[in-house]
C-alpha cells in the first residue's frame, strides 16, 4: 500500500442541485437528496494542511467542477442555471476533504478526459 502525494475532495450535492435536477423536463421521476448522496464525484487535489487550504484549490477550479456536475444531468447548456458563481457552487454542493489517499496498485494510473463540455 502506498500513500500518494494527493488528497481527495468529494463533491456532494445539496438540495438546490436536487431541486434544479428535478426541474429538468426529461426527469420524470423526482429524486431526493438521499438519491444523490452516494457515488459522488471525487477528485484528487494537492496535499493540504487545513480544510481552508484545500478549499482555496477548489475555488480555483470550481467553474469546471460546476460544469461537470451539471453536464452529468443534462448536456444542453441552455438548461443550466445562468448564475454559476462560486457562491452558487458552494450553496449547491458540500465538499468533503480527505487528507490521506492510498494506492494499493503498482500499475500506472491511466488518465482520460471525463466530459468534454
């Protein structure tokens, strides 16, 4: 087992995101906050000493994270909320930080683009 030089951030939707997702015309079944609490987006971030330091990194990339989360519900940007500020992002998502990330494999990690927006 290897500790890698990264930490992790888990992006967890809050009720405003659920309300937006449920308002989309293609979503016939209304989901609850609990439906969105599992299998959340997890990203690797630089090592940090405090949650405030980790949050500073998230603030630098929040726009891309926001777009990814929205695109997972609907790709049509016309359906996205007009106001996608940092304040809105933090109102729509909880961010949980984990300072220890372990790597049990010796193989190289493969990377690929996730969503082209």
